[in-house]
């Protein structure tokens, strides 16, 4: 697949403004021959081929036996999605989908099934089935949803075998609408001479068809076996109609869905038909379902579009007896593949654009290994194989730029490119792969790209809207806990955030989050006589300078002369971030009324009475108690007046007798003073 990318690039001029105009729009065309949706084929008795490799390689993992009609589909990268014979559908691991049985097709008719992707939805496919001339199931569809079946795909239960029309013949084909997005699905009625074209859009199937009454009347007695095919570009239609009516060639308007300009090709017993890639040739095959002695493949020149000249141009490509030939199908490599009945080989027409023997038919073109070809080959949307411009836009809304560069990066097989930008300026002819163009104003335009190659013209058109490109830059600053909603997101951390709001508008959010101030308190109590205290803010961290507001009205970092109670302060930094905290000042009156009680005896005999020695005290600022024996030896010491002596020294019980106690202590009542108390105690056993 070749790709044309048409990119609109602009020089950006930035200024310190809330809104900055930037031109940046990208438009892409895809020039496609051999869309990868048709790169995997499954058909016949377990047969398959893969176009993702050169040369084409055989596949032998199919779960299907299809005598005639079948269809398969790959994704845009050429990976198998699923395949069907019109009765069952198999997933990519070759297992029948859980809801993939009981389809109302018939694999013993020419074109029993056709898989059509949803426009604009890569996860869904229409699986169309027809049962054929002698049956009444008609045209039906089922929807295969790739989100079902654990990601392997399955048929939606309420969208299975949905009736579209009955009765119809055993022919079905499809091609893209002129807009390159929608798809026409075409069937022929039964017991009438009408074609019914159904348009599929992103909104679904239009159940009201475009009806063209032209050509032979089909009935269930002659069956009208044989393929119906659109040309790759979707401008011509061929019908192989078995014995009674020969072959018909029409024009097709892929804009309106109308079929016209019938040409009868006087060639009966036709089964398979296919157009050459350049659409100058029509190939027809004969199948051994008819009682004749030999079967052939024939080439017709259809450039004249009249019965006489087409009939006179007939060239024999191959004659075979007795097996005969089945379907003809164009491949992604621009070759036409031929189903050989009950054979382990596919025939290949290697150069179908060339006349006669120059088309180079190889009866043993593809070895199917142990598998067998029958009459059928996969039925595809024929425009998958078209050599036209399929227009796919990243956006139909483009953005006005200061200057624009349009670049063609597709197949080198062109003589010239003509760009018409639909703005009244003369078209630009390019012999190289890029041109420059400047749009003067916003508005609606139709851009046309024409490629000339070998004297043939290919054209793509697309209506677009050209808008201004706008970038909005918003700057926000806040404190911890602050957040801002910008576009479809909420941000609460420092950073620069970019969001595309639509094709032309970009929002840039610059957010700065500042930390809250952090600090602690230092407390100082005054004398007992004043019964007041001081509080100071210390160890402050944040963005200087700071401001302070206490609940008593003070705006200083230190407040003094405080009576007992709670005092709160709000600290705000230069960024407006603020923190509030509270400090308590205790009532000193009780602390000034301290007491110290020292016993004069104790009896550590484990009787539960006075077994330890200690003091009772309160509101002491400092405390140190030492106990000595009569020899002046220190036997116990503590700085905590809640700790008591158990009458031992070095893990041994002390003797009964007199011991000396020395206590040093300080109080709030007498600040900056150390008091001493000395006494003796009696240790009694």
C-alpha cells in the first residue's frame, strides 16, 4: 500500500498573550492498491493464502470447507480478523464463534457471503449472506463485534440474520461510495430484472435501496449462477449469468448508486469474472457445472463499451478439460487469481493489464500444499483493490497557517500531480512530491488532488473547513490544596499541561503550587507573682516575608503577658499561603503553691506496707534525691520524684538502721533558685 501524506505546516510566532495564533493542520490522503483488508484469503477445502509476504504464501490452518461462496477480512495491518462461508463464521484462531452458526447463507452458491467493515468503526463488521435463486432466505446481515468473544469477535445476539430483502439471487458485491467512506452493497432481485443498491454509512444501513431495472430478468429456474463484480474503481459492473443470458457489463455511478448503459457480451456459460487493475480488460471463466466438453478463461477488451468491439476482442487465456474453473479474484499484488476446481493449485494471471498471452497465465501459480481449491474464492468489497485515491482525513477541520506545505509521499508511479485547493487560485502542477500553498482566509474549501500516470487520471476530492488555530495559555498560582479545572482535566501539582481541545484549539495550563508556611512555638512562663507567660513563633519555613495575626489582635511574632488560655495565630507568607495553629498558656497559681512531703521511715519486708521509700511532690521544676548509709556511701539516687527506693544496694538488702537523705529541687515560685532539704530516715525490717 502506498501512502500520500498532505501536511499543512506553519511557522509559529509566539507572543506573551493569553491567546496565540498558530497554523498547524494535517491532511492525509491514502493512495491504495491492494488494501490490507484483503490480504488474507480462506476458501475451498481448508485452503488459504497470505498476501503479507512476497511471493504469496499458502496457509493451511483454515477451519472451513466452502464449495463455492465465502468471504474473509483482515485489519488495516493485514492481520486476519475472521472469515465465513455464509453458514458459519470463524475467528482469527480458526474457531467457530460461539454465536457464529446458523447463518442463512449457502456455501453452494456463487457468492454466499460478503464482509463489509463499518464506516468509522474498526471494531464492527456487517456479515451479509444470500441463499440463492431456489431459496427464500434472501439478503440478510449479522453484525460481528470484535469486543465480544474475549476480543476474538462474535455476532451480536440481537443483530443476527437481520432481513434486508427477499427474494434475491446468489450474487452480492460491494464498492465504496464516491466520498471514499460509505459503501454500496449490491444484490439482484429474483423473478425481476432489478438491481438493489443499499448504502452503508456511519449511521447504519439505509434499508431503502437505489433500484435500477436493467438487463436480464432472473428467475429460479435458470438460477443465473456466476459472479457479480464491481470494477476496482467502482465505475463498472459485470455479471456472469451462466447459460441463458451470457455476460452483462454496466456503468455504475458510485455517487448515486444508479446502474446504466447495459452492454451484452455474447459469451454464455460464464461463471467467474474480474476486471484488470487498469479496468481496460474483463476476464471471464467457465465452470464445469455446465455440460460442455472443455472450459476456458477468456480476456475481453472493454475500453470500447459496445457489444461488437468487446466480442471481437476475445482472447483465449487458457483451455482446460475436464475440471473447469471457478471464481476469479483480484489480489493485493495486482494479479488475478483463478480457482481451479478440485485442485491443489490456484492459477494466476500475472500481468492482467496486458493483452492476450502477455497477461502471463500460470496454471500452477500458487501451491496450496495439502489443501484443495473448489469453485469459490473470497468475496471482498472490490474497492479494497482499487487504484484510486481513497481520501482519509485526520480531520475535516483544517487550521489556517502562515504558510502551508503539501507533500505527496505515495507511490513514485506518477507523471504529474495537480493540486487544486478550491480557493479560486490557479491549480498547481507538481512534478516532484511537494508544493506550497497559502490560504488567505478561513472558510469551506474543496481540495482536489489529481494524479496522472501512464496517460490515466486518478482524482480525489474532499470538502474541508479551514479555521483559525488558537493556543490559549492560562497561568495559575496557588497554595497547597489548590486545584484548577482546565479543559477536561483537574490539576493540583506544579507543572505545564497541554491539551488539544479540538482540531484547531490548544489549551496550555501553567500551574505553580506553593507550600504552606511551617513553624513551631517557644513558651516562657513569668514569675508566680505575675502568673503570666510569653509565646514566640520560631523555626518558620516558607516564602519571606511573613505576616502574623493572633486572636488577641497582635501582629508580632512574639506575644507576652499572657494569662492562662489558648492563643491562635495565622501566619501568611509573601505568596498568600497561610497556616493557623494554637498554643496553650497554663495557669501558674497551682504551680506556685508547690509542696514536698518527705517520710522519716519505711520497712521493706514485703508485707505490703511502706515497702518502698519516696517523696510526694508537685509543681517542682527540678528534683534530685540522694540516700547515704551511715558510712557515707551513696546507696540510691533519682531525678524523678515519682521514683522510689526499694531498700537494696547493688542487688542486696540494706541493713536496718539510720540513712541520710539529701534533696535538691527548684520551683516556679522561686525561679532561678535551687533549694536543699536534708534529713534522716529509719530503715526497719
